[in-house]
C-alpha cells in the first residue's frame, strides 16, 4: 500500500536527524511522570511496583514496535491518526486522533501544573499558564529550536535522576529486602499501577507524529523509537529500585514527592533543592514535547477537515503548523488555569491507551508472518487490560468523551453525505 501524501498547501521541511528524534523521544518520556507517578503506582501495586513497571514496559515495547513499523510506511505528521485511517478506515483513524488530541491536551495541562507545583506551589496555576505561553512560543519559532531545548532539558533531568539513584543505593538506609514481592501485591493492583506508570512511557509516539520533519524517516523512526524506549526503561528501573530500597512500598505510597523523600531518607538533604529543580525542568520537557506532538496531530486532522481546516497551514518562514500550535496552546493554558493535575493525568492515560490500541490494530493488518502479528496482538490486549484497570471514574469519563467524538464524526459524515446528494 502506498504512503499518504499531505493534502494541504504547505509541507514541512525534514530537519531532524537520528539524535534529534531520540532526544525528542527521551524528552517526552523521561519527564515529570517519574517524579510523580511512583507514589500512586506504589499505592496500587504495593511491593509489586517493579513488576508493574515491567508490565508497563512490555506494553510500551509492543506499542513502540507497532508504531515504528507503521511510521516507516507512512512518514507524515499525525501518527496513529494516519495509520488507523489508512489501515482500518476513516472512523478508526479519526477516533485515534480524537483520543490523542483530547487525552494529550489534558496531559499538557497536567505537566504545566506540575511545573507550577515545583516552582511556586502557592501560584501553581499562574506559573502553569506562563509555562504554556512560553513553550508555545518556542515551538512556534521552529522545531529545531525545540529539539535543541529538549537536549538541555534531558541532560539536566538525567543528571538529577542519576544523583538520586547514587545517593539512595549508597546510603545506609538502602535495604534490598524491600524489593521483594510480598502478599500485598495483587493482580488488579499491579495492572492499575502499570496503567499509571504507562503514563510516563507514552512519549515515544512523539517521534512518529513528527514524520514529516525527520530525515530519512523509513530508517530513522524505526530505530529512534526503540532506542529512546530502551534508555527510558533502564533509567526508570534504576530510579524505582533506588527509591524502593530506601522508602519501601509503604513509605513510597505515602510520599507526596517520592524522589525528594528518598534523598531525605538517604541522609542527603542537600540534594532536595536539586530534585525540585529537576522535577520542574522534567515537567517543562514533557510539556514542550506534548505541545509539539498534539499540534502535529491537530494539523493532520485539520487537513482532512475533522477539525477546522484553517488549522491546516504551515508557516512559510518557520516551517511549523503555527495556527494549530496557537490553538493547542490556548486551550492548554485555559485548562491549566482551571483544572487539577490528578484528574488530568487519569483522563490522559485512558485516551493514550485507546490511541495505542488502534495503533496495534493497524499494525496487525500489515503483511508478515505469525511472529510479526504476535507483537500487535499483545500490545492491543495490554492496552485494553491497562485501560480497564484504571479507576472507574476515569474509565467512565474517558468512554463518554470518546462517544462524544464518535457522535461528532457521525454528524459531520451525515452533513457531507447530504451535501453530495
């Protein structure tokens, strides 16, 4: 099957190489999730936290592999919105795009609020809005500047995480007995924790959504995605092991700032300010990459008139979808000023899992033997299991929003049919 060409008046320039793509993926994954998700995940999984991390990584690997195969065939902006449309039909592509844009817009708000919580807790909403405006301006100025800033952010966050790991594992409080799986770990708890931890892995799709801006995408994207995912898994495993060793699953579940509490327990209080800075910088990195990815999927949907076609414009000088970026930035700023971080994260997780379920279903239709279909089947089943295991309030609200999107699609299709008649 041939690739799909963009249909708008302008095409974006291919400026990103392998290292840029990997760094953007790292900036999307190694972000605020590891600073915030460990506590709630430990509360759900107990001593089964590392098992939940492994399960989330398996699902993420399947999703990444499916996404990489599809991105090599369809190297244009939009990610699973494009894959679902071509492989499964227009409705499934639309639903994937809807789930991504709505879910990730909520995630943008959550990351912005995380920045505010770390920088100035008393004025978290004001700081969040300021961060959204500033990073939207960075993205507007061109994707190469975004990639450069992401390199700096990734370097800072990795340095902080390495410091936390070394401090925790070399302290007198570290106890490997706390890493053993006990009777408090249940199947349902591990599944729910994996769903929460999956939120921290989901950024590898950002590489695929930049398909029109990557040089030699058929070669670059399938390599960049697993490299970024592998590095992220190694970092997360080290951090989770170190924090568990000093706090235990009970102490971790009760921690409002797990990494800060871990360095305190390790007797290295002087690291706490650095961890706070790391948390803020990590959230900024995630927010930067999220706005980048959501705007590209918005561009793809606007090209097909599933969103206002006025958004399907590429800036003649900067080579970015500037109207889509401004629209996304405005909505995220509004959400950051009015919503709370926990609800935004839960809703985002559900939408992202639906998005990847459609990606796996799309990859299942590609030519290949049984071995090539094992991965998408496993990924699809894993996405469904983790989505259902999320809190019921999240599942119900997420399902309601998906149904709303389906209704809007039906109305648009009915109008288009009536116009042709």
